C-alpha cells in the first residue's frame, strides 16, 4: 500500500497503481513541473482522471513557507499562535541537544 501520503519530490515519475498487487490512492504529489509520468509514461493527471490512483493529485511545489508549515503541522501539535520561525527555532534547539 502507498496511501494518503504527501510527497514533494525532484522526481518526475512513480509506479502509481500499475502494479497489480499494490494499492495506491489518496496521495498528494508535487514536483517542480507540476506534472509527472506513471506506468509506461502516462501523464499522472490523465491517469488519475481515468480512475486510477484514486484520490491522488499532482501539483507544483508549494512555496517554501507553506511547505515548512505543512511539515511542522505533521510533526508536532504546534500552537496556532506559533509562527514558522518559532517552530523552526524550536526544532533547531532540539537538534542541538542531540
């Protein structure tokens, strides 16, 4: 299974659900171009529209601050009042303790 993931990549392709024994769905994929090839060089957006890789999407990279904020949201329950800078400083401080 490869389900409900957020993938920001330099890549331009992945296996999707063309492998008969693999369930791939609900993934948010982003790369610099905002397009990707899957399964025998098919366009991912078209492949999804044909009913494959259900619930997945392809988009361009988010802006840096949006990407950092999304990552921090997944990593820790930061207070809504905390800024990206606050969270980044907390992560840097924690890294120094290791």
